[in-house]
C-alpha cells in the first residue's frame, strides 16, 4: 500500500511539474529536461509513469474536468453555476487546470490531443437537462445551446481577462457573466434564489474540506 501511495504521489508530482512548464513555455518549447528539473525526480521515475512529453500532456488534459468542491444543491441551475464558479476560482491557483487551457488553445497540442471542452459541455448539458425537467428553465431555454455557448463564453472570458494589462479576477468576471445570462434562461422564482456571488466557490471548498453540507450550513 505504501509503494502504491508513493507511486500515485510521484505521478502527481510529474504532472504538476509538467503543467508548470507547459504554462511557462507552451507545449512545443517545453522539454523533458526542464520538467525533470522542476519535479526534482529521476528520468527513470518519469518513464515509469509517462513514456513521452505527449503522454505527460495527455495526463494534464485528463485532469481538466474536475468537480472538486461540488455538492448537490436544491436547484440544478445552482449546481451548474457552482461548477463554473469553482473552476474559475481554482484555475489561477492550480497549474494543472491552467495548463489544460494552455494546451487546448495551442494549435499543435490541440491537433495532437484535442481538448476537454466537449466533456465540459456534456457535464453542463446533463445539469441543464435536469434543470429543464424540473421546471427551473424558461420554456424557450434550450439546454444544448446554453451548454455549448456558455462553455465558449467562459473560455473567452478567461482568455481575455488573463491577457488584459490589469488582469481581471476570473471569479468576478464569471459572476458578471451569469448576471447577464441567467435572467434570460431561469424562471423568476428560481432566479431570485440563485447565488452567483464571487465568494461562493471559496465557501463551497471550505465546506467540502470540513465535511459540511452547504444546504444545511448556517
């Protein structure tokens, strides 16, 4: 068991080191030597877990779709909101997530590995279909269209906010995006009860770490 835990930890260290290097240099310019230097581990250990730089990049992308901090809520629309806010909160703080975006917009990497955007669209679609079935969405609101366009909008907001001279807070920007989008899709009775606060993802992660249920936390 100890050996297995050490192997999992070593694999994670290589992924995190690779993510940092991909973020700094891009996929094409990233080298195994720099990744090894960053991980402070041996080449033999690397090749035990990953056979190439391509395998490392695929490993980073495999970590991109995550629901850490997510908990069931009264409304499915709130769950959809929470996923987007949690990702916005975590992305600047976790190189693995930011590297997955960098790889997704890199033409060479995208040609080799595709992206995880279809998975995010599907995850959003599942929640929005459930919200529609529960009567949380307006009659004209189409879950497939919303899921597809919102993932595109979220990605665009992230790319633009990170490239501005004064980088904008991504959680705040996504919160503003929801303020624009939700009135046109959620029924009024549900809309009034939704929480799109920029502080929500941090609360959710803290409650998740403490083992608390956000639905019943004062």
